[in-house]
């Protein structure tokens, strides 16, 4: 799960970063240089939004979340219908865009509702996957992204409805996307800091690699101790979990350091995480 999931998460954050950069450039050209560039925002928003949705989907599919095909199809169907209308509007049925221009609110709400349903489903999938993980940092990312996506899925509909009732342009809901991007970036940064402090995030399935065990001659009890160290437990907490004395665990940790050449828990976990099943 580790490398693929992390790769898709990086793709999501990168997409939002590029999106934000393009928006800033367009704003600069329009407001400072007085070059008309706002017409490019529509295609850019469509492209970046599509990529963000795809990368979120792939990140959920690469996490240990049980995906039920009927449920996934149900969550995807409004989005697929929306993109089908977009494709038809560009090709065979341009009257779709004429209808959207005459009746902007229904079309806009359909777009927002489709995105909200999809994002809500992805968020729930992340939270379900977090329960299947023992790795602290990976579970932290999944829980953080899950709650953020759930909140964003609900907030975008409520916020757009309030704007419409107040007579404000619904397009201003894009402000929520910047807050959404900000929270995702903060979560990613927090996960990175946790990983630097304790790099246990992507030990495969929370288990120590057999290659690592063979190469360093790690005993079964020592492997259990390493797994608990990777979860951030202290020697005393490990002793309580394994129902042994504190000096016994301290001896195990000393032997592990001696076998691996590690001088600290941080260095030990870096060595462990460099081995894969």
C-alpha cells in the first residue's frame, strides 16, 4: 500500500499547487498587467478539477479500503453524467451550454452536488481504510484526509446554497477550494514532520520485512519489540503490552541496536523502513 498510496497523495497535492499557481498568474495578468486572461480559467479549472478527482480516486483505491463496486458506481454516476454533458456540449449538443447559460443555478448545483457526493464517498473510504492500518503516520494521513473530504463535501453544498439565497454569485464557492487545499497541505506537512520524527509510516502492513529479520538475525521477540517501537511506544509501554519486565525490554532494545548498528530509535526505524516485503 505504502508507495502507491503516497504517490497518489503527492499527485493530489501537486495538482492543487499547480491549480493555485495558475489562478495566481491569471489574477496577476488581469489585475496588475491588465492582460485579459480570465477566459483561460474555465478550461484550467475543468482540467485541474478532473485530475484532482482522479488522483483522489486512485489514492483511495490504492489504500486498504474495501471498495464495493455498486457503491463506487453509485458515487461516480453523477460525476460521469456531468462530464458526459460537458463532452456533448463541446461536440454534438451545444444547446446544453445554451441551457446552462440561461439557467446557471441548476447546472451549477448539479455540478457541485456531483462533486460533493464523490468527495464524500472518497472521504468515507479513507476513514474506513484508516481503521485497517497499524502504521501511525499512514493512518494519520487517511484520517485527516477523510475528515477533510467529508467536511468539504458537505460545506461546498451548504456554502453555495447560502450564497445563492443571498444573491451572491455561486462561482465564489471557489474560495472553499483554497481552504480545502490549505488544509490538505497542512495535513501533508504534519504527516511529513511525523515521518521525520518517526519514519514508520509505510512498513508494509505494519510488519517487519523478512529480509531485514534474516539479514540482522532478529529474533521473534525482537521483531515484536521493533513493531511496537514503530508505533511510538516507550520501553515501559512495550513491557506492559508483552507482560514482561522493563529491564527485559531494555535488554531487547540494546541487542537490537547492537545487531543493526543503530544508535537511536529514529535510526533503527529508518533502517527497518528501507526494507520491503
